[in-house]
């Protein structure tokens, strides 16, 4: 697996955070998503694993995937220390080959790092990975974002606000929000978060 600009960006960030020794904390999006997760959970793009660990403490059985070797090693260590049911794998997240189905899939802060075609293909695949009545929780940067430092010039996409929901027609919307956050140099990050439950 060749590291992309985005993977290198986050691996360096994760190395700094892991070196500080503090346990990973849930970001605002993960805090919103966590209460909706249950059963067998796929945490796609798990990072240092704050969401995976928190979900496992609440009774989920977690498969956590990330492209950062630092993140995977750190989450494996923390899960083992706490005897939590978290299976962690290093993966090229551009190619989503995961055995389902799951009761819940969380994909927080990931899809924007793929080209548009790959992001749309992943959205379709995520729908197929959940059981009837299962939950998909998504969070992406969307149009209006001006902070672009973490993107690989070879491929990224910013969906239009509201575009996430178009792939989940007929699903129950459990949470939806578009939020702006300040970024370095006076720039902006605009995030959309969507939590939906499949019919059945």
C-alpha cells in the first residue's frame, strides 16, 4: 500500500498525539454518532480509535480499519490493554473489501480524501454493508471548506451539502447537521454529519 499525501499528513499527526501519551478523545462528530452504534460495528478510517474504544466499552464488537500504521499500532495497544473487543487492521481504504454485514458502520472524516468516483462507490458499498435496520454514520468535509492542507492533489472531493443523503432515500434520518469550524490561517472547515437507519 503506497502512502498518499493524506495518509502521511495524518500519520505524522497521530505520531505527535501518540507521543503525548493522552488517550484519544471523541471529537464532536463521534460524540453525536456514538449513541446510535450497536452490535457488530465497522469503524472505517478509525484513526487513533477514540470511537472504536468508546463503542467497545458500550458493548459493540468492532472491526477498525485505517491507513495509518501509527494509528493501527496505537489502537491495537490500547484495545489490548483494556481487553476490549476491537479488531484493528491496516488497510488501503481506497479499496473497500470488507466482509459484512454489520449492525452499524461509522465513516467519520474519510470519504473526502478519495476522488469523487471512489467516494460515491464507497457510499453505495456502505449501504450494502449494514443489516436491515442497521445504522450508517457519516461525516465529511463539504463545499465551502477552504482549508485544504490535508488533501492529496491526486484525488479528493468535497460533496455539496445535502449530497450525502441522496444515497439513502427511504432510510430514517436519525441525525443531520452542517457545521462550520475555524481552521488555521483564518480558513474554514465545513462538515456535514449524517446518521441514518436502513429500512427493515
